[in-house]
C-alpha cells in the first residue's frame, strides 16, 4: 500500500480531485457558484473542472446566493447531487434562509421522506488581514442549527476523503475549508497544507475525530487551521517536558463526543482552541461534553482559547491579538498544567 | 445646459488624485509582497480592489452633491470616497491599518466610514443599497432636501438586495439615486453570463423609476445624467437608476492574474483610458492650459503623497484595542 500514499497534494488540489472523481463516477454530481468555472474557484476548489466537465456541469452563477443555493436544494430533491459554493462563509447572510430554513429542515419536515443530498462548500478563516466580512469561521453557528452536517478538514488526506463522503451522503453537508490549510501559493506558506493523498477515491467518515498527535499530559481539542497551530505548540511543549495530545474534530456535526471523552479520560486536562467566536460556540460544547463524560477524570477546570467576542479587525496587530496561535496555546497549556 | 468651467476642472483634478492614489497603493501593496506573493505580508495586507479606470463614475456625480448628502459604496470604494472628499489622510491611514485611520485600523479598505462627508462601504455585494434607501428615508422624515447615493457594480444587480431596494425607494418615493458601475465583469464572470438582460438601466422600469444608460466612460456624460437625477431626488421627484459603462483597468483585486479577459479587451480599455481622453479634450477645447494642467497634477500628487506619508508614519493601534468599539 505504501506506493499509493507516496503522492503529495495540497489540500486545495485534494478537494478539487475529490470533486472531479465523484463527477466522473456520478452523472448527477454538478457544481455551481461564483467564479467556479474559468477562475476555478477563488480558492481553487474547482480548479480544472470546467475544462474536464464543461459549463453544463460546472456552472458560474450570478451573485445571487439565495437563488443558486436555493436552486441546489431543488435540484437535490429532484435526483441531482449538487455542490454549491458560497465563496466566503461570511456571505451566508444574504442566503441563510435557504440554508437553515430550507436545506436543513426539509428532510425533517417531510417526516424523513424527502432527501436533500447536497454539499455547500465555503471558505472560512482569517489571519491575513481580510477584515471582518472575509475572515470569520462561523462553523459554530452552522453547527448550532439542526439538520446539516458540518465538516472542517485540516489536511489534504482528510479533505479528499471528507469531500467524497460529503458528496455521497444523503444529507446536506456544509463543507468548510479554512483558507490557511489549502496550501495556496498566494497565502503565507504552510508546510502542513501539503501531504500524501491516495490517487484512488476513498472516504473519511463524517463524525469521526482524529488524534493528530498522541500525548499523555493534556488534550488540545480543535479543528481546522488551529490543528496546525496546536501541533506546532505541541512541539514546543514537548521540549518543555509536556506531552500534548491534539484531537482534530474534523466535523462539528456529527460531533465525535466519544473521542473527546476518551482523550480527556486519558490526559485529565483539556484545552479547547477555536478560531470562532468564544461565546455560545464550539469551545463551550466541547467542554460541556468533557464535563458530562469525564468529570471525575479532570485534574483542572477545562480551558479555552477562542476569538474574544469582537468582529475580526483588519489591522495586523489587532487581528493577531484576537486569533489563536501557537504561543497562546503554549501559554494556555502551561497555565492548565500549573493549575 | 452649460457645464461651469470650475466643475470641468474639478472633475479632472479629482480624477488625477484618484488615479495617483490607486497607483501608489498598488505599488506599495505589491512591492511588499514580491517575489513570492503573500497576501498577508507587507504594509498593506489583505485584499485590495482598486478602481483605476472607473474615475468618471465617481467624479461626474460629485459636483451635484451638497453638505449632508450620503453615499454608500462597494468593496471598490476609493474613487468614490476621494471624489466625495472623505479625509484623504485618515482614509490612507485606515488602508495601512493605523490608529489614525477612519476606523482606527478596524475596518480596512473595504470598510471605510466617514461622518463628514457621510460615506460608508461594504465588502458584501449590494449591502449598501438598502442602507442608502434608509438614509433617504431619514432625510424625507426630517424634511431635509438631502439625497442619498448608492454606488454598486453590475454584479450586484443580480442580488436580491438590489431589487428590494429599488422597489422600496420607488414605493416610498425616496430621494435616492442608484448608480451602477458597469465594468462588465464580476470578478471573472462577464455580465452576459450572469445577467438575463443587456442593460441594468432597463430594470428601473420594473420598479417605476427612470433608468438611464450612460454608454461612455466620460465624466461629462455622467455629470449631465447625474445632475438631472439628483435634482429630481432633491425636489421630491423620487429615485432613479443610472448605469455607467466603465472600465476596470486592473485585475479584480491586486494579484489577480486577470486571465479571463482577453488581451484585445485590455488593449481597448487602455486605448480609451479616461485619464488620457478627458484631459486631451479639456486642453483642445481650451478649458485648461498645459500650465494649469501641470499645476493641477502637482497639487493632486502632493495631496496624495502627503496622505500616504501620514499613513506610513502613524502608529499602529495597540493590540488590545481590538476589544474596543463593539458597543457604543
Ligand atoms: C454577497 C457576496 N457575494 C460574493 C462576494 C464576492 N465578490 C466580491 S466582489 C465580487 C464581484 C462584484 O462584481 P461587481 O458588483 O460587478 O463589482 P466590481 O468588482 O466589478 O467592481 C464578488 C462576487 C461578495 N463580496 N459578497
Ligand atoms: Mg463589475
């Protein structure tokens, strides 16, 4: 099997390959969104698809998110498996009704009769001074609303497997890729954004967390780009004699509560790191899960690092102040160990 | 109707200022990011949407404004803000993320907000349109004769907010003028691939308001059409829609390879660049002498250079200031 894992791809190329392979295998899969055609997606998620599959299956849309995301729902109900791209998750505001009142609820309203097998792909995350309407993660908000799965890959292997699983899933899946994990040539280089990806199609199950690094002293539970930050922090902490386990949730819905509980029962300490807003979000949910499932195992109150409840500011020193990074994680773990 | 010489010259002076500002921002933006482009790097990080080529739309409207009028603009806002007279130093400082900026570095180039003159913009397509409607609603309720202007791109005309805003403005007979900057592209998507009809100005009739197409990227043509629309709004005659066919000379954002537009298309744009055609006309018609032109350029450049020097030398906000200004 080793030969199959030799090839390396960036996360962005892994996503585009996953979509292409499913389009190849299934005539009902098609893509629509702004600049997904000639441009190949602003973040390259649909790179090369127009040339391969033509404009009938790779459709550039007007800037009409309510229209085309709603249309994806209608197509999904009628035998297609659409992939609709919302260019930046921050733009959900112009089309959220279709997403949460329609896409996410039709199956339930129909008493389980009507299926909505679609994928809503979207770019999220900050750290490059794109300001408050182009830098949010917002996955906690999507996860809060029942009826849609929420997937957040952190590396190329998972990105491909999760995308194929998302396309084959009979439920609406919101597939949220952090711009910082894609390996784009015009972003700050990230060595963790490139990695081995098998050429053949495969799936990574939705709702299964991964232990990105084994450790025994403390669990850092996170998702997306902060998985990379946590891995960087774990190296620093290792040198200081602290063994850090990093849990990559990979999806918020379904949430792998067993993995959270298992890790905390093992390490007895929990730090949750999230690039989303602090209050009413993922950090609270993960900590609650740990308390419900591993209260007696905890040696210290669980801690969290997230965006203090402010919009993402533009100016670099302001933005760096609010975003989680490796230094903050190191400090957070050290405080936990001291406590 | 005759156009006062002062207006003809003021429009040109504003154009020079805008173009030079965009050139300097572009140079600084790219300079810090090469050889390997890193969007997060440099004195001006993040996305940068510049408006070189679209100057006539902004400057043609402004001579008709008066104190208290309000503007909402787009992700490509600099030309409009400069033409309206938003403080150039504070605007530049905001783009550099400095504490002396319009928003103390919180907003950046897509989120410029000024109270005097009243200017706002947004990175979300068509987001400013209903806000302009609301400004006009306030003016009407207050009995003032101020007007609101909403600038938006051809791409925005396919957003729900466009249609809702036009209907509301007409329904309530509000003093608002909608100005479409039709550069025929929304990033890589050409208008004919996104818009079911040829001219967005035709959509005005669906909402019972006048719609005018300005087929030339020419400040004088914009001036004449805007004069009528703004006067009508001021006099209680209700909203209108103006569509100007203009040119985005550079990429959608800096760093855009712009491979989706042909070389012929780009060459044709460069050929008809209003920064060449408009002054040529002013000179040949004797509105401006070469000496006056030289002086005007010198002054405009000096103002821009001063604003950028101010921005560069200003301090960054303190990191913890990120926590300020969430609530009043
Ligand atoms: C609601 C929303 N959808 C998509 C985008 C991404 N986007 C930014 S600019 C742009 C194109 C806008 O085209 P147009 O309105 O014609 O303005 P132009 O850029 O040509 O000046 C798009 C799609 C956005 N900012 N907001
Ligand atoms: Mg446009």
